[in-house]
């Protein structure tokens, strides 16, 4: 199985003519939605999946996007210690309209061996890392719609696409959802000059038996029409208000054998990886909240902890899962030097929960915290989050039972 991509490529060069005067001075992906550019929602979604680099493919009003985002700093896209990830921004600008395929072919020297490709004017929310589990030159996220007549139907056999963009026939079926995992060898199949992914690449990959696909049921919005853009002003902020599951680390995700800080010491709890992915697949934010007294006691450094946390995040990504963030408290009342204090972050104090809530603004009424100690439960309850104690066993079954009982 190949490594999941770290680069996302966003097609953001179109004219946006269907929106009329709205795009006369502003490129469509930069249009404001509830006070922030539409692209900000896409970037937020990419960063929480652990993507590290974004390449914008630009054309119309390219400088507006370049001036706005720069290198990513100042837009919540730079280094973030809690998430162990960063989002660097690059640009490739076409001097004349080249089509979706032409723009991608033009930028081939900027591309990773494997990357996520998505449209800059649509948002399709699902677990992107699940799509990356499909191995092949290209994979397409599919949507099920009531009538495929105006889109072009996709025919699927297992995970292999056997018909793409077929216009005949009405009624329900699958269509391209606008999110893809592509490889550089697939891009090399595009002709030089103006070309289209849907006309010039995907049918060719179908002929070779190399185009994979999988249906997803997530939130979808296309801001390309005036009525949809109006709808987005309420729909996107509501979509951002996701439920969260807050997990303690030691004793919940892994067997707690005392101050675990090296890969060879780590043993996943039964069903832990599957539990995280199950939550990802259903749109939950997954946030780790962990006391790390080992830092305060001098057993390992804060830098070492962050490196180890990045390793944990990577193991999950390899399984098609991800943690939005890991919040940690390095302080302890009997700690050493600057770490010797009783911090508001140290559970049972609620400081880490308060920071996570401020960062992610989850829907607390649909959220849940899971810990193995009374201090975990007290910290969650102090901020109004329902909390359950995990005493061992299969974490996936525990999570499924907990959320099914609450109807969440």
C-alpha cells in the first residue's frame, strides 16, 4: 500500500461566468462565504486531514489569490504544534485558459508522485484518506444523485470504473464528486496544450482498467450558481459545526504501561485504529487530550513528545484515519524546572478542552469524551461534554455503542 498523499492540488483558474458581477473583480474561489473566502473552508478541511502542502492552479485573477494567501502564514496555515502539521502554499499560473487537464499538465513539475486533486469552487466532505487507500494511478470520489442526465453517469464494477461521463439515460446513479487521488504517471497521459480531465484523461484510464472509484455520502456544495452561493452563506457555517470525540491517549488509544514515548513501546488498544477511522468516516472531529507528566519529570523532552506524536498520526494516516489534533499538558506540580506547576491544562482542569473547543468550535451537544481515569471525565464534564469511562476491551465497539445509545 502506498503512502497517503501529503499534497493537495486545487483547480482555481476558472472564470466563474455563471455568477455574473460577483466574479468581475474576484475569482470565484475567493468569494466570501459567511465572512471568509470559500477557499478557507477547503483549506481547513485539508489541514485537518493532515495535508502539508497545497498547490493552487490559477488563471483568472490569479494575483488576488496569491496576494491573499502568500506562503500560508497569517491564515492559520503555518506551523501548528498541537496538530504536528503545517500547510505550505504554492502556485502555478496559466497565461491562457488551458482546461482542467491542461492546467494540471502545465504544473507537472510541481506535483508529488501522488496527490489529492479537487475543485476550488466545490466542497465535498468525506474522509479523503479513505479514497487514498485505493491503489492505482487514479481514484475518483463518487456521488449518488437522483438524476444523472445533466452530469454524465459513472458505471462502477467493484472499485473499478468501467464507464465514465456517459450521457445516456436518466434516473439515479453515480457521478464524479470532484475529488480525486492522482499520480504523476496518470498526468503524463494528458496531451500537451488545452485538455480536459473528464474528456481526455479519465476515459483513457477507463480503457486501460486503471480508473478506480468509490461512492461517498458526505456534505456537498457547489458555489457556481447564484442560488447555491446564497445557500452557502448558511450551509457552510452549519457544516463546520461538527460533533467531536475527545479521546484520552494512554489507556484509551494505547495500553498504558507508563510514560510511553517511543514507537517500540506503543501498543494500540484493540479496535483503536478502527475506532478513529469509523469516526472519521462519519464526519466526527477526533481530538486527543492528554496529560504528559513524563515531560515534567524529565523522562523525555517536549520535542521528543512532538516527534512521537507525529509518528502516531502517521500510523493512523497509513490506515486511512486521522486525528485532527493532539492537545497535551507538559506540566506537573512535582515537575522539574519550568514544568513544575499545576497548570489549568492539566486534567482534571479543563484547560485543554477549552483550547480545543476554541480552535474547532464543535457542536458540544453531539460530542463525547472518552477516558480511562476520573480526571478525564471531570475535565470533560466541566465544559459540558458528555463523558464515558473506558475500562478496556474493544474501543471500536465501545465508541459505536456509546454513540448509538445517544442517537448521535
